[in-house]
């Protein structure tokens, strides 16, 4: 049995060529610690420190023992030996990559001592080939912190020795690119900088060599406050004077020719770019790519296609993943970027020729025909195990000729578009970072000392970058150039949308340039769509929006949207409740799109396009509102607004399809509609703003979305006021007055409705004047002024009758029924609600009909007509359920539950408990007093007097804040009956208070009466709860 252990990269173990399972970071770290000190005892204390640092848990030793036990189970008991207070790993002749590395380096140095340069170079390359990434990459933080730097230092040192050997062999031309990259990664290593200077000098690039020195001198002075070391200074001086010691020594004419070192023969192609030291996140994607590339069936080509928008980090991830599996492809790695320097697609023939040269094919042997070249490439890679990375591909046709001819090879492709035409490819879609990954990258690049204490600002910078890895990297690099206190100033600059793309530039990294690459590949029509969509500030949108924007059909809009999606310039965020696919721009892409729109279109063209989109929203929203409310939206526009042109590019069938279910359409478009109102206001389209806000009113009321209602209508009202639009001011004031009354602010409601009334009187719009009077009557009723309220609603009904608006008549009838209910005039109230039901049904307004039904059921229950009350409540409940009005569905359930409770129907409990659950979860601003009253009724039905009294006290406290009405009186009467069962004297006192309250109906409740009632409850002394049955405590009887 032969084991192989690796620590120069992820920590792994192999037994006879098969991977050994090492479960958990701690187990891997214990194995690595033993390997690093193989054949020596590692104390338990050292293992504890490696796993937990200075803060080990009390169970640390036991956990170490568990890790060792797991390792022995996988590796066998003879490999790890307990010795004293520690463990020893007996490596023997098993393979260990660090030991292989050390032996190869020793061989190289021995060869150098004997002046065998080629042998030394081959040994150095063999040793460095053991490295597969960051050493101990998946070990504990403490292990990496204490051991990884020394290992990395050894690698860098050997790497520099290898470069010296290559320079001695005259390979300076091939070394320049590698040395530039290394100096970029390790700018303070003077030996590397000197090697680069020497390579450039020998290539005849003296000026470049001197520039490398000057850049290093400046950096060393800034970072360390020092001058370069003596050796680097002497090299600089020698380059200045052209010292002869810098040239390669010439061989004597009679000296035997040295064998030529061939990179093809000695070293397999290793073209992968270096992986970045600050690679962050993407663990899941790296794991999936590694698994696909290394666990295929070996009978077909393993192919991974990695796609994502520009700047998302596709190339970085691909290189990282490729380097982690590179060792499993002993015949080498090929890499090519499939775009030219000016971002045009690279001809696949050019790519193939470069690959063939890397495989040792001479120029004379490379065909000029694409098909022949591809055939030769497949022949040269047959029976090979190679990894090929095709970076930034444009299309399937570009990459297919570059596929190798062996199933032992693997191909990793990155592209912006998803290359769905590639057969059998594993597709990995790369998205932006999450907040945590973005913060981690900023900290790694900018330095923890710059972000500590400013975590909130750091998070805001990441958010402003849209978590796009390229943008986050640039921002972090910019932060690294600032002083410690500069993070706030930088965040402030980044917050300015007009300058954000200007700020996101660092060296040759630029977000704008990355986005421009995708934009330039679009056709003219797609560019127009891309630009004008940038004018839309909605959080997301459906494809129909592009139709009015570009004056095209819905089908054409969908085709253009899909094209933008395929180029990764537009994101799909899912399917909404109405069945529409929704899209959005990444915030930086939207800024770039808007930038291009302002550059390529006039202000007038942009304004016209935005007007069409807003008008399209209004057409659809008005249609949906009409289907929900019936006639309201058709009552007044023609008479009061005159003629306003509407976008007419929609086919009727398209409109019917889009708003097939108006409730679901409003639900899906609600955030976008709020944004549309704001866009209309900020761009000077005040008329569209208030009409759009008005079209949403009934849906917002139906869903009890009062904050949305308030925000959109306040914006639209301000816009109408600024424009001097009298009708807009009136309509918005009317709708806000209704909202203020719903939100228990009748004084503000009166102020707003009076303003609206004045407008509609001037315009002579009868139906809206009637609505104003109904709202005014409701506000007066809420203030306890039932007489004036009755007068107002009577006038409203007359005006509604004159206007022929059945909805206005229904509203007036329902408010009349409510006022009569408050007065205790059950018969008149019942008749009014019955009429409101009829009128609501005629108006086609199902919610108005359901509201009247529910109130009618309440009155019928008070009149003792329990079966009728039950039927009306059941009908209302079903209607509200279908409408999706959960609060009023719950209130209807409570009304039904009370009726069933009095009918001794056991299903009462279910309706009451379901209603309670809904109202509890929704935390409404109204109706809680009624809820507690109903719950108290149920508690009494169960014989729980104490709990019933507590519920009634809560109900009375809430209801007492309003004018005295019958729910409050019913709650006090129920409290009397509950107390009668155990304290008849207290019940008698409460009845006196009840009589006084009944005399105050319709007016504010006297505070001393409520205090007296609640004081009785507070002084109540309870013993063991008696069992009280429905026969002892009647739940509800008519009060009058």
C-alpha cells in the first residue's frame, strides 16, 4: 500500500492512486502538522495551537484525539504513532510533495555546482511542479498563518534560482513576461526586479530596464523609506554604462557544443496565467468546476462553460479552478484569450496556430486552413491529458475548432453569453458577490486597518458597487491609496451616480471599459433598447415595457429583451405572480446605459421615450383598475380632464393578455408602479403621475397597503400643485382624505376633503363631489358628530343620484347604513346596507358589495336575525377571500363566528380562530378592539371567565379611544354578564356605567366612565375559575 501526501496546495492524501477522505478542516490540519514534522514528535499542545490558536475550547485535547483516530481509520494504525505527549507520523518511503520538492531542489543545486545548467533547470522545474496553489490552502487559519509564509518563501526562493538558471542558458526573451508578472506580485523583492532588468537588458531594451529600476526605487522609498540594496544599485550602474559582465559568456570555438534545452522536450506547456493572491469566495463554483474536470467518465471530453456579465470575475475564477486541478493533467495546460487587444473576437485559426507552436510544431508544419489546423491539433493532443482554458469566448463557432482530440483532455471556457449550443457542456452561471464576499475582498486588498471601525461604510461601498467583483476590486484598490480616514470621503464620491463610473477606475481596470465591450457587440436595434432602458428607474420590469419605449410590438420587445439577456447586459430575476418574466439592470450597467442614452440621443428623444413608457403603464394600470372597481375609473376623465392622448401601440389582445388577472398584475407591478409615479414626478410629467397614482388607489386599499398609498399620492399631489393642475390636486386630495380617515385621522381627512370638494364644485363633477361628501360624513362620524354626518351623507346620496353614478350611490348608501348603525337604528341601517349591496353589484364593484354585505350581517345579528346574518357573513367571507382582502376576510370570519356562536354551532371556533390568526399577523391599525371582543365571547363560551375578562378589558381600552358605538357597549354588557357569574354586585355597578355610556352614543366616551369600568376589572379578585356554560352566560343578545 503506497500513500501520497500533498500540502503544497490543498491538503490531500492518496492511497494507491485513490483519494483518501479527510473529513473536516481540523482533521486535515492535524495531518498537515504531522507531515511538516514527519519522523518527529509533534506535541499535543502544538496541535491544539494549530487548530484554535490562543483560545482552545475545554474539549481541545479530546477533539485532537478524535482527529487522530479518524486519520488512523483512513491511513491505518501504523502510520501515526503516539509518543509521549504527542504524535509522530512515520513517512518512510511514502510520497510527500514537500519532500519531493526539497529533493528536486537539492538535485538542482548539486547540478549547478557541477556546472550542469540544463540538468539543474529540469530539476528546478520538477520541484516547482509540486506546487498546486497556496500551501495548506484548506487548513485552519492558525496553521496557514504560522506555516504557510515560510513555505511560500521557500517557493519564491527556488523560483528565483530557476530563473537564474534560465538566464544563464540565454532564455531572457522567454522570461520577460513571467518576470513582469512576478514583479507585479512581489514588487519589493529586489532580486526579482534585478532579474527582470537583466532580461530586458539582454533583449536590448535598456530604457525599459532602467524604468523598472526607477519604479522600484520609488516604491521602496515610499513603502520602506530606504534606497534599493547595493546589488540592485550596482546592476543599475552596470546597465547605465553597458558593463560587459552583463552579457552571456561566449563559448570558445573549439569547445564542444552544449546540448540544447528544449522547453517542449523538458517542460510541458504551462500557459495558465498566475492566480491572484487575494482570490475571494466562489467556493461552490470552484468545487463544481473541479469535480466536473476531474471526475468525468474519461470516454468523452469534459467541458465546462462558465458564463456571466462583464466584471463578474469569470477569468479569475477559471484560472483559480484550473490551477487547482492542473497537476492532474501531466501533459500541460494551454491558455488563450479569445479577444484581440481592441476586444474584437480572435480568429480561431490564429488561436490554433498558437496552440500548435506551444506543442512544438514548427511554422512550416502549421496549415493555413482552419479545418486542417484543427485536425492537426486533435492529432497532437490524442492520447494526452491536457487542460485547455479558452478565455472570453464569443460564440460556440469560435471554440469548437479548439477542442482537443482526447477524452483525457478537459476544456474550460469563459464567456459573457451562455454557450447553450455546446453539447454535453456543464454550464456554470456566475453572479455577483454577496455582501460578505465583497467586504472580505475589500479588506484583503485595502487592508484591515483601513476598514476596521468603518464596517458600515465598507458595506455601503460594496452595495454602491452592486457587489460586482471588478467594481469592488477597483474600489478596494482606490481605498488602498487613501489614508485611513479616506474611506468616508470615497464612499461619498461613489454615492454620486453621475460620477460613479468615473470613480471606478484604477490603473488599467475600468468598469466602463468592461461594459463597453458588451455594448459594442450589439446590433443597432439592441443598442437602442439597451440605452433607452437605462432611463427607467424601476426596480425591475416585464418585457412589455420595451414596446412603448421603442414603439414596437410586444413580440419584438420580447425578442430584443432576450438578446440583451443573452449578452449578459440584462438580468433575469424570475417570474412574478402574474406569470411575467421580470428583468433588471445591474446598477452599474444601468448607469452605463443611461450614460450612452444621454450621449447618443437628444434630451427631447429621451423625454419622449420616457413619456411613452409612463403612458403605457397608465394604459395598463387604468385597464386593470376598471376590471377591479367597475365604473369608478370611467366616471370623470372625459368630463373633467378633457382629451389627453394615450399610448395606443398596444393591441387590445395584448392588453387583455397582460392584465388577464388584474389583481395579480397589480401585485406584480406594485413596486414598478410606485417607481413610475416617482419618475413621472421627477421628470415633469405631473398629469401622468397623479393619474397613475389614482389608478392604483383601489388596489392599494384592497390590499391595505397604506404606506404605499400615502407615499405615491403625496408625491403626485406635490407634482399637481407645482403644475397648477387643479383636477390633479382635487383627485389626490380626495384619495388622501379617504386614507386619513382609514388611518384614524379624521381631522386631517376633513381638511383634505374640503380642499377636494372646492375643486370639484368648480369643475361641476357630481360623482366626485358625492364621494367627497361621503368621506366627509365618515370623518364627522369618527369625530362623534352623527347629526352633521347624517346631513352630509343625505346630500351625498342626492348628488350621486343626480350624477347617475351607481358606485357613488353605493358609497353613500353604505355610509348611511353605518351612521344609522351607530345611532342604534337597526331597521334603517339594515335597509341602507341592503341598498348598498344592490348598488355595488350594479356598479360592478365586488369589494363595495362585499363591504356592505359584511356590515349588513353585523346589523342583522344585532337584530337577532342570526340565520340571515350567517348567510350574509358567509357570502362576504367568500367574496373577500376571492378578492384577496385578508383583513376583511378575517373580519367577516369574526362576524360569521359570532353568529354561529349564538346559534350554538361548533364551527364558530374555526372562523374566529382563523380570523384572529390573520389579524394578529398583519398588525393592522384598526379593528383590534372588535377582535378582542370576539375573542372574549369565545373564551366565555369555553367557560374561561378570567381570560374573557382580560380580553374585554383590552377591547374596552381600544374602543374607548373612539366615539361611543355599539361594539363598545356590547363589550361592556358582555363584561357585566361575565362578572354576574361570580360577583353580582360588580355586575350591577357596571350596568349603571353601561347606561351612562349608552346615553353618549356617537360622542367621545367620557374618560371617567371608562376609568371606572377598568378600575372594577383591576380590583377584581379571582379565585378558582368556575366552569361557566353558554346557558349561564349568553354570549350576545340585541342591545335594543
